[in-house]
C-alpha cells in the first residue's frame, strides 16, 4: 500500500476477536495502518499475548475504557478518538463487527466526515436483548462501505434499505485468520500430548457471554451439563476466562469444575489446534461459530439467538442453557468419525480466504481514490 501515507488508515478495535479478524488486513495495509486499541478488553495475559502472537504493530492505546459500563465505554472511547482524529486525521476508518469499540470508532469517523468501512456488516440476530445487535445496526446505518461476509448478510442490509452500491460481499476474514494461525500438524500433535489429549476424543468448551455468566442459574445449567459430559468418560477441556471464573466463585459453583479439565486462557493458535482435533465444541462465542466451519468440527452453541445462521445448516446446533446442551452434544458425538469426516469435507459458508484482499481494494477506493484514477 505504498500509495497510502503512513498511519493514514485508522483501524479501531478493542477486543481479542477483532485483533484476530483484522490481522491480515493490517498486514496488507502495512505502514498505512494505524492500529487504535480502545482497551475494551485489555490485559497482558490475553490481549497483550494476542498482539505479540499475531505479529501486530504496537497500537495507540486509549485509557479508562476497560471494565466500564457500556455507555461509559462508548462515550470515553468516542471522546478520545475525536481528539486523535483531530490531531491526526486519517483518510479512512475501519471497524469490525459489533463491539462498543467498533461503535465508538464508527461514530468518531462519522462526526469528522471521515470515510468509514465496516468489516462483517449485515449480521443480524433480530434479538434486541443483545447490545451487539444495536451496535451493528447503528454502525451499518452510517458506514460508507459495508463489507458483508455472506449473501445472507447482504440481503439483511438491503431489507433495511441500505443502498446496494454501499455493499460488497467479501467473505469473512476469519477464514484466512484460521488458515494463517492454525499450527502445523506436528505442533498440534505436540500440544495435544502436552495436554494429555487424544485427537477426536475430547470436548472443548468456552463460556464467557454475560447471558450465561451473569445469571447464576444459567451458569449452573451450563456447567452442570459440561460436568455430565465429562462423567461420560470423555475429557471436557475448558479454557476458563477470568471473568467466568470469578462468576463461578461468586455463585459457589466451584464443585462443578472438579470433573473438567480446566486450563488457563489459550493463545489463538493453541486454541485453534485444540479445536481442530476436538470431537465436539461447546461455546457461546460468535467467532467459534465461524471457526468451526473452517476447521470442520461440530459445535453446540449455547445462546438464545445467533447472528450467524449460516453455521447452523451443517456445523452447529443452537440451544439454551439446560438439558438440551447434553442432548445436542450426545447427538453430535454419536455420529463419530463419519460425522467428523462429513463436516471436514464441507466448504465454509464464510468464504474462500480472500476477504482481506478484497477489503484492502475497497479501502483503496475510499482512502486513495486519486491512485485508482491515475491507474485507470
């Protein structure tokens, strides 16, 4: 991107999934990328390690955002971003997904009349109880370029009256992220051995969403089902998020962890390695709904609703906390090697791994239009 000046494209993010999904785009932009981290999720154990592992440049960090209520996170980040964009105006702003950081970045760009590109536009759960749903709808309403991962996402935007000229179907950047960060087979085998695991013979679970962790009843229901799966004789590996651990302790549910294989939070490559060889994934994560389709693994999604219905066709089952977790898990596990082989042979519905390249070209059109005119 030699025709874009250094630090001329502000890439605003604040969570680990955004770091993962924007890594390839930041690399393609090279010196033109100015990474701005709001600190929505920042700690050295998680985000700091992700920055290092992914080889990303040192960001500009905002302050006083992490750990605050949603309104404070957005308003604090917005005020600091406005100052930053005034002092160092970018030619374009990139945000990804539906976080508070993404909404703050979008509003700051809009307020200053800076072209805004939204990666992963058009996702809809149609669940107004999800703060993320409000964030993504608001971002899409003001973005200049909306990068829809799938045709379904594009259809959602068109149904809301977004002009077709503002939408581009790019695929999802998660595909290249998984391909780029999945360790080679020899390293994966070594990681499994370190954890005492056998390929295709364990369950990998993650739980972190407020709808499951802020309710002691939901938290008990989820971990009761995970404990029951472990009691069947198959290891259930749980990389435990610090916030989830704190909620478990506050609710007095530590006893439910006794039969589980609880680990520290994992780096992205290590997580992908364990996910690639799990017999089953159980999670409330949005990103894992996409990653499972690239890895060819089955997933039980523990949520009220999902904005990624594409994964539900073959790879995933949507269930609420309770006994249905165990029923769905055992149905998937019963399909054995044949079921795993079937999923591994299916293409991901989220694209071909070229999304970041397409998005880079779209950025060029709004950040360096004079370059395109000269090239024509």
